[in-house]
């Protein structure tokens, strides 16, 4: 499972150390104190995150969602939205899909972000058009896992 957990907040700085739980490498990302600050910091966050991942030239479009999950649904949610879950499996039907990060808030229990990475906005839109029925069916199945779901935005990088 690909869940990134924010931890080790440094005093007087806007960075946290983040560790990818399923992997062995660490990344630095910007401090994200709440949903209200996310939109204004997302572009910088993505640029820093992607530069650490060595993928800044490969990824040009990301879609970000925020979720609130009830305690009893956390395991099922992480399985569904993780790197091997049905959402990633569906997205992998497109060669233009570059991956999904599932981020768990270290301070707000049950709060998550997903960051879906695509080569371009056109690639994402094409995927949605070609796989609309499967996407909508999976979205309906996943509704029971979330208390709240908010599309933060779609960003060109």
C-alpha cells in the first residue's frame, strides 16, 4: 500500500519530513496545515515533491482529492485508494497515468489526500471520456467508504 504519512514537523519552517510507508525513500514536502491553505500551496508542493521524486519532466497534470474517513472504514479506504487498489488499477488502463499518492494526515485522524498524476490534462480527459462508465461505477461503490469527499483541484505542472 502506498500511504505517505507526514511527520517530524520542524519548528519555524514550512517543511515536514515525509516517508513513503511502502517504500524506502523519504521526501520533503511543504507543510499543509489545513484544507484552506492547500490550494495556495499545492503548486509549490507538487513542484517540490516531484523534483525529489525525479519526475518533474514527466508529469504535467495532477488531480487532488481530500477525503474524511470514519474509523471503521479506514482499512477498506486505504486498500481501495492505495497503489494496488481498484482506483489505481482502473487508472493503469491508460499508459498516460503515472501514479497515485495516498497521503494520510498525521494530525487529523481519518483525513486523507489523493494525488493522481497524469502526463497531461488531455490524457486525463481522454481517460475519463473512454472509461466514464467504469469510473462512475467505482465512484458509486467507493461512496460508502467516505464521510466527505472534496475535489481540491486539477493542476498543470
